[in-house]
C-alpha cells in the first residue's frame, strides 16, 4: 500500500534524526530554555523580519490552536472562523472546552473573505441585543486551508486591514505553512505574513518534523504571559530542546522550504494527471493536497494500491477524496499513481 | 407607548404579589428546602403525571439552560440544537462557557425534526475520524420555539423515539411552555411532555411570575447531584421560598393555564388582523408571538404608538418584526393596535 | 421555632413589596435598562461618591462572585482569598468552573492581611518556575467576612496599597455590606470602600431585599463589556426592574442603613448575653453574626426553641454555632433567647 | 557544569533513537492507530497482567493529568490530592482550567493516607450544606511522589480499599513510575498497581523516552470515549507511532526497568554520601531524587561544579535542594559529586 492519505505518514526528515542523535547526550535545562531553542527562535525571527517577535514552540496543532485562542480572548468573546476551519470540525471541541464559541462563517473553499469578517463584526455591533450574543474577539484562518487553498497577498492584506480597523487579532493556523509558501503562484513571504497577522504558527509536524509548531507573536499585547497559558494547556515540553533542534535543522539552511517545494511539485503532478483525464476537483489547490471528485468505481480501483482519504460526499455517485504529498513522497510512487489513473 | 415588544414588560400576576405579601414574615429555611417549594414540587409532579420526577426551581432561562446542559454532558460532547435555538444565539456563549459546543442544525421555523437528529447522530458515528469531532450528547429543543412555533404530539414522539434509540437525552426549553400548552390546535399535554422528554422546564418568568423556571427531570440518571450543579451555576436562590410561592400560586388552581390562554387569544387577534390586511408572516405561530413582515413605512407608522421588536431583515424593503402578548396584555391595547393596522 | 440560623429566613422589607405592587403594571423594557434601574444606579453612585462608577444588578452572591472574577482574570490567573472565603468553601466550585484556581491563604478570622497578599505575590514572582504556577491575578475579600469580622479603614487601606502597587484588582464581596457599615466601631464609609476597592458589591439578599446584589466597578479597565459576562453567567434578569425597584427603595431614604443598624443592635445584645455567662466566641464579631462556643448540652437545650447553625467543631466537647440577626429580627425574640441563656 | 537538576536533561536512551531511525520511512496511519502502538499496548497489558485494560499514549504529564481528570469528573466534583501534588502546584491551574477544584489535603512527604481520604469524604457527606461544597469525585496520588517517596503495598491497598468503598476512582500519576518500581525496598509490582488503581500512567519522559506517558485504564466505566477527551486536550499525536516505538523499545526487553534501576543506584550513592557527612534530608527518598538540607555556604560551594534545584527554604540558614539522577547519569559524575561533599 502506498500512502497518500496524509502528510504525517512517516517519521521526520533524516537530518532531524541525525541532529537529535548527535546532541542526544548534551545536558540542557528543560522547558524550552535551552540554547537550541534560543537559536531556533533567532533564526525564525530573522526569516520573519521581526527581531522583536516572540517565538514559542508547541507540540501539535490542536494544542497550539487552543492555547493561542484561550490566551487572546475574554470569556464573552468568540473566534470567527470558516465553517471548514480545523478548530470548527476536527478538534473535538477543544476551543469550546476553553469556554469560547466558534463563530463559523460559510465557506466553500476553506477561506474567509475580508467582507465576511467586516459584515459579521458590524452585524454584531449593530444588534440592539449585542450583549446577549457572543462578541467577535479574533479571526482564525488557516493557510493553506483545509481544502488546500491559499490566500493571495491582496486577500490577506484586506483581511488584515479589516481586523486592525476593528481591533480583532488575526491568527493564522500555519500547520501546513511550508506548503503554502511553496504553492504555485504564491506571492506571500514569511515576512508578509508576519506583517499582516498578529499571531501565526509555522507547522513542523506536517512539514518534516517529528512534531512541533512554532508560534510567532508579533502583537505586543498578545505576548504577555503566553508561556503560562502554554503550560496550562500542556504545551511546555519537558525536553524542550527537541523542538529547538528540529526547527534549527529545518530553518538554518533552508531545508523547510526545499522539502515543501518538493511536496508541492509531487502534488501538482498528481493534479495534472487527474486533470488530463477530465476529472474535476472539489476546489483548486496549488499546494500539497488534491481533492479530485471520483466515482465509486474509480475509488475502488485506486484503493487496491493506494491509501487516500474519503473527504466529502458530493452526490449520489461521486465523492471528493484527498491525496496528500509530503517532504517524504517519492517520485516513483507518484509516477506509479499517475500511471494508474485510467 | 404600548409595549408588545416582549412578554416580560410588567411585574407579576397580582395573585403572586399578594401571596408574597401574605407570607412575607414567615420564617423558612433557605435554598429551596422550605414547605412552599415542597408543595409546589408536589403539585407539578401531579400535573405531569410523574410522582417520581425531580423538580427544581431556578431563576431564569440562561441559567437553567446552562445548568441542565452542563449537568448532562461529558466534556467531549455537544448539544444538538436548531440554529435559531436560544442557547445558540442569545445567551452570550453561556453553553460554550461550560465547555460544550452547540451542534447547530439548520432550521427555518425554530424546530428540529427527528430526521435531522437521526442524520446528525449517524453522520458522527459513521465518520472514520469521529474521535476528532464533538460527539452529539443530547438534544435541545424549545417549545414554543423562538419563532412561536410548536411541536405536535406526533413530532415530539418521533424526536423522542430517535433520542431514546440513540441514548440522547431530550431536553425541552419551556421558557414559554404555558403559551405552547395554550396554542391553537395544541395536542400536547404536560403529561405527554413529561413522558417524551428526559428533562424540561416550565417557564415562569414569561408566564406570570416575577422570575423562575421549574425544571422537571424524569430520567433517573439525570437526577443525580443536580442541586450541586445548580449551586455551581448560581442557581440556588437563598430565599428559595420565593420560587415555591410563585409556582404554588401559578399551579394550585390553574392560574398558569388561564393566563397563558388569555395571552394566546390576544396574539391570535393580532395575527388575524394582520392577515386580514394581506400581511404575511415569517412563520405561522399559534402562540403568543407573531412575526408579521412589514415595510419600513408600516414599521414607522406603528412605532409611533407601539413598541415591538425588529426581528430579522427579510429583503431590502421588508423586515419581520415581533409582537408579543402576555398574561398582562389588555384587550383594549390589542383593539387599539388592530385599529391602527391600516 | 424562632430562627436565628441565617439572615434570609423571611421575604423582603415590607416597603419593597409595597413598591413592587405599586409599580407592578407599569411596562418597562427588560434586562436592567429601565428607569427604576437607572435611578437606583444614580443613587448608589452618589452614595459612593463616584459619579463615573458602573453599577450593575445581579441576583445572588455566587452568581456575582463568579461573574466578577471570570470577567477580571486571564486563564492562567487565580484569585487570592482567605481559606474561609465564601468562594473557597461554599460555592460548589463555581470559580473553578470558570477555569480559575483560588489561591487560598490561611485565615483564622476570615480576613486577609496586606502582608499575606504581598508575600504571596512576591513568592510567585520570585519562583524560578513561576510559569508553572498559577499567577495571582486579583484579591477577593469579604466584608463583613464569613466569620462576622470587619476590616478597619487602616487595614483596608493597607490591602488596597499592596494591590495597587502590584496591579492586583481588589474585589470586595459585600453580601452583608450593610451589616459591616453598621458594625460596632466601624470607621469605613461606602465612599471609602469605593475609593479603596476596584470592584465591590452591596448585598441586598441578606439585607432586606428579596434578592439582589449591586456591583460597583470603579476601575475603568474592569468596566469593559461587563454586561456580556453577566449575561453569560445568567446574571441579566429579564425583569431587571425588580432589582432597580428594590435598590431604589433600600437606598433612596436610608432604609438600608437603618435596617442594618437594627440587625447589628440585636446581634450585639445576643453577644453580650453570652459574654455575661462566660461563653467565649470563635471570633469577635461586631456585626450581625455571633459564633459562641457551646457544649453539646447547651446546644441541645437552646435547640428546643431556637434554630441556629452548627458552624465548626472546636474540640471533643465544644462546637462553635452561629446566631444571625437581620432586618427582620424582632426584639421580643432576642429577649426570649437572652432569657434562655442559662 | 554537571547537571543533577532534573531527570530530563538529556535526549532519549540511544536504543530509542536507533529504533526511530530504523523505522523512519515506514508509512503508517496516524493518531496512534499504527502497528507500533498496537504492539506496545499489548506488551504493557501483559506486564500489568490486565489483558482487558485500555492503554493510551500521551505526550507529557500535565496533558495526561488534565485529560484523565477531565474525563473522570462531573462538573461539581473535585479531585483529592496532597497539597504537594504536581497538579496542585506545578501545572499553572491546568486542572482548574477544565473546571475542577483540587481538594488539597496536607502532606509533609508527598503522600496521601487512606485515613485522610476517608475523613475528607465523610466530612463532605456529613456536611448539612454539602451541595454548597465541591464533591470529592476521585483521588490523585503520585508515585513516586514529588518528594521522592513511595507507597508501600500495604499503603496502596488501604487507599484502594477506601476509594472503592466510596466509589472514588483512584488515579496514580506515574511520571516517575520506573524509579518507584526500582526503589529500595519496593514491594509493589506493575501488576499490583494495575490491580489497586483504576487508572494510572507509566511515565516515559523522565525514564528514558524523548517524551510520552502510557495511560492504563482498568476500570471499564472510565474507558468510555477516552480518546475523544485526549483529542480535545491536544493529546492525540499526529505521528502517534513515535509513542508506540518508544514504549515498545522501553518495554519489550526490560530496558525500562534496567535504566530505572541504574538511576536509583546512582541516587542512593549520593544519599549515602550526604548521610555520611551528617547531612539530613527533607524526607527519606528511596528513589531517584534526593533532597538534602544544606547551608548557603554548602550550596554555593557545590554550585560551582554542579547544577541542582533549590527546593524549599527550611529555615533562615538552611535550604532543601534537589539532586536528580536518571537513566543517563554517569557513575563518574556521581563519584565526582561524592568527592566534593566536604
């Protein structure tokens, strides 16, 4: 079975394991206060063009999302998100467990628009009974989204403008950020993102690390006491060095960008192969996930050799499925798949 | 200004104030453990045909909803509700503040169908990643709904059947239950409701009391330790006798049913008057709330003499508004309004 | 049975019921936005000497405590309190249910000292692992305390100084504030309290009202969005006028102070009677609660005619009990009790 | 600087890194549903003598504690713990953040006694106002405790008896369980622990793993839906295989027990060396942590070459400090330390 079902089917990029082995017996203090973490933080700050940003390392996406959101909001506030947002559908109510409603706005392609945020905010303010409703307190976006789509520079700028006008912190879930930066026609740099968002994270788990997400906080108000909230959410790793070592390895010489580029190239080959056969897609993805719409028969045939995820029933006879590539995807496996697309 | 904007614009039915004054200097123990409460509980049990039901008195709707839901659910569970449900839109995230997601299902008329609940439940169970999603743990309905509509006996039976088949406690928010029991063509008795729901409440605040909701729990499992959860939610009134006295007065000789009947008659007169002028409604309501769809000009004209609520923008030139009647609505005021409907 | 077991054994001061009856059929808007509430707010602001304070009305103590504390703290913060504090022992974990730890400091007499607060704060700051511990985020005191004791002006000044130096909002639970203002040798005015605390409440439930607590917020930062948090905690009463009417009645012509004075006089008579028989007390109380330490035999004898609360086992043969007086305590009942103290 | 400050100063036991490297490119499904995890679960079940136990892998101690406790308790319940318990002092209110009070019982040596639990439980039940207090809902113990002490078989049996008599689930935090099993004079086997506790965990982070805790649930009631609560708490690792591989390596051929034995031997050498110089200890520890009480001068001298933690001020001139050993502690470093103890 060749697995395209997710981007976390293997361990870590070999250079990470190598670095872990080399440093294994060095003694360090715990909880992310070691030299590896310090160095990784500096590298990331530099790449973001934000010397004064706070950088924190957490273990996984759900943990990071709930920590950031709980840290930002007051009790009566909620977070605006696309209905498709990971926090809204795939985290077992982790956000609600911290006491906050997710104010879900409809989305077909995984993205929010500046206009949607503006309208939701104004609708709340103009409601005579607004104190009886949850107050929008921040905006959550994922980039790339759960549908593989990305924001353009212009779209993100517009979102950022609305958010700043209404003092809504803008939070980007970058669990797959590498694949967004490597997306076809991408025009957003890390430094743009750091300028336009108030807090975001650079995903490691799905882009070459064993695990780990690097949170970057650029807004001074949001920096305060963030490590307390991390600890409360189980987000301070005892052997914090493991996160420092991984992000050092990924970012010190561009490895992160290289492997993301590879994954996206593999994905686009798959996309083009389906396209060439006249297959349509749930949405247009320039990143490492493709969502072709297949018949049951097509699914059955491909399932003999390949693992991929059933994503969404489209109609009685069609289902959108998901093919994921990653840093670890082999060209041979992609060619094999392409060959098997009737 | 004559107020039709809500069903809590006045104090309490005069008999309640009279009873309070008569008993004012009697000394009782606190926290609902007095003889007035005991008697009111017995009367309610009898009317529900459930000698073994637990009956508890709380102060208001939001408090009652959050107490019941927090008491029933485990952390990873959510509550199925219509999108229009009070808990979903008008309680400032009180349910989420107890840690639980509201699993909102679309509704045009304020009601949930048995089919919707069945589908939502099965969809969750059949999701390969169901552990990554909030588990439906109970069902919330309001009767009458926020749109003034009611469930028929058959509809409630069907909901109850689905819920019991899947072990989902069925919770009815009866903040306006009196008006439901008095609804045109109603075929549901208190005792039917007690049979078909696992927990529900009989609203006092909007039906003649100063304040107060009587929770009836018929399911033995849900009875356990409920008073602890009430206390935790600020729901045990020090002078609990005030609730006992009010519900005694409302239920010992049928006052509750009488005043609800009056309110509904007033409401139907208003409905018929709008109807006669060709006005349409947001939905058909046989209870004490009417939602005619008016033009800006019509709204402006009526606003000169009457207070009523703007409910929902229907299109560029029309808005659904709400006219509420109550136990206190005077026939003269209704006739005046009717006379002013062009 | 003559009841001295609590200060909420009767209904309300008759003037309150009278006012409710007089205004019963007036129509008002709901949720505390009526003219009665507006007027009560103004009266309270004036009495506190704080024209810009925010004043809000809630229904009971637990609800008020959890609303205020949840509104003030960030997730990683806790509230410093005496171990005896109501929030720590008698609210079924209502504060923890909002996500916050109570940082309990030992107290024999129900009070916190400025020194204790200072030390607790500094100990946290000086802990190398402070991010692994709950951060003190505010200070909760009750005045009078649960033991009947009060703060002197000097003590409250010292507490306030420490709190402001360390930016810890000081919150006074004034569920029995009237009895504190009427305490023997009291040197604190409402206006002193408004100067020295950042948020406090004036208890109605235990001082003549049917129910109700008036929260006064003097710190601008704490004012923001408080009504949202009230609503989330079920603390916005539909018929909010009921609270306005009660506080208007209590404060417009000094009724609150009068009835509190009466209660304290009754209490001091009881104290002096026990004293005269050589009985000692759990602590010295100049307010409406007395805690004499009695033998089982003495308790048994008094229990024949009087209800009072068993408070705390002192040793194998002695128990501290509580006698409470209130606005409703009759001089005859006190004389009867005094006569029965062997 | 030679570090004795904690038991997580290095990476992982080299065999673990080796196994990770060997399996790195194998593709597996995520979220702990892979063959490595399945195998590790079976090995652990076998070692515990509980073929039907549920075994789950989480990332760290705080996460595990909050997940287990949130999963077990209803909203009005709290967890009994020693005041010294990790959940009470070193997790930034993680338990309270899930809504639950920690009912802390005094402890000098980090342990709870059966008598303490019995008394706390009965005191609650016998309180006339018990509904106004948090209900004890489970018992948390750490073994070894935060003070290095362990429970004997008899002590744990007594605790278990009390807990079962009162239906209080007994939860053992085994973050350092290996060192407890290897403790001097230990008479508790893994299988005893599985018999006497209802849920416990076997710590990996501090005993040779990069990270990871293996939760073992023996009580059928507590098993239900545990993975949902894990996910909600960010406790389902995407690359769950990493946990499976680590626990497989630690337990398939006894490595866990071997390295724990080594650590304890190193610790006892340090203990004996201090003893021989007449130094006393904060408490008697037969495990991998030693808490000698030193003067400022002694601390200053040792600090030149060794890192260790300041634990607790004992008096004006003495402080208890902590020396930790681990699987990675080198005999040479211990000899060097011993040589430097004047």
